[in-house]
C-alpha cells in the first residue's frame, strides 16, 4: 500500500480563532534540524559522509524509525547496494529485497512513491520478503525514493521493530528529508566526480612528465603512449597513471607498439 496523505481540519468552533497546533514546537525543532542538516552536508567531502548524515538524521527525527539505510542504484552495473546503515540489521534486510526482487524499497525506487509496510504479519504484497524480514525482528517499513529532476538515485529506507510504527507525520517528515537528501547526494556525487577528474588530470600530467624525462618524448607523444598502454594492457588510464606515479614502473615503449 503506498503512503496516503491525510488532511485534518482545524478543529475550532465557529467564530473562534483556531488553536495553535500542539505539535508546533516539534515542527519547529524538525525544521531547525533540517536546516542544520542542509548546512552540514555542504561541508561533507565525500558521498559516504553525506549518506551517514542522512541516515543519522532520519533515525533521530522520524518517530518510529529504529534503523535507517540508503539503497543506491548503479546505472552502469544495474546493481543495488546498501550504504550508511545505522545497524548491521539494515544490510541483512536489504539483501532479502535484492535477492527476492520484492519489498517496499524496490517499489519506491521504481515507482517514485512512498511505500509503507505496516505489519509483516498482515502484508500480502511481498510474501517472500515479509516471510524472511519478520524472522529478523522487522515489523514495519517505510521507503522513500531519492530522486532529482534528472535522475533516480535510490531509496531511503526506515525500519522498525514495532508494527504500524510510521504514521502520516512520519511520512510527511520522511518525504521532506528524502527531498533534501536527494539534492545533497546529487551535489556530493558531482563534487566527487569533479575531484576525481581533477586528480586524474594532475596524475596524467605527472605521468607524462615521467615519460618525457625517461624517454625524451614530447608531451603529445607521452600522452599517446599512456593511452596506448591503457588500451593494450586493458587498464583504465586513471589506474595506469596512478601506478606509474606511485612506483615509477612502466613497460618499455617497444612493448606497447
């Protein structure tokens, strides 16, 4: 059953001012936590650190969440993997979903909706998953897709050892967190790729310098030699130049012709 938003009336009598929501203080605290989260993730220098911030905040701010984890989808390999689990149990439960091809996490990723499992003892949509997850002590689950306008990144998954742990408020807060998290994750990935590209460029410069000095080549000849070595040895150029810079070891040019 996908999550459903519930509307509430103000509950006031005619002619009276609506009473302030009892949870106003809690809402403000959550808003502040999200603001702190947005600032903190900008300072994270890696994707893993960003994901750890996401799952830690999920457990801290969403009522009913005993554990949290992020499932990422690799478009190149078409594989799913679990990251930043707040407990080893998360990985065990996620592996059941990946293996059986069933579960709220998978449906949330592919359908772009919130999927909640209120009770493993009563759930009928994912029979293989609930049969095994229940044995691990998981009683309810809620999953949110992590996406941007241009890409599907994966899913944020919350688990509880209590049936019916996630109410409408938990869903609303989870959706807001998932939106913040998706943007933070996309930015972290972009920064990671940029940093890696800059590092590779620097290493290529260092590697060509080694070849220029060793074999009296021009800059263009040295780069061509690297590219040819990468192809002939079936090694990525980035890995090849890292090895050359680290060890100074490189096959003789005649071996690459």
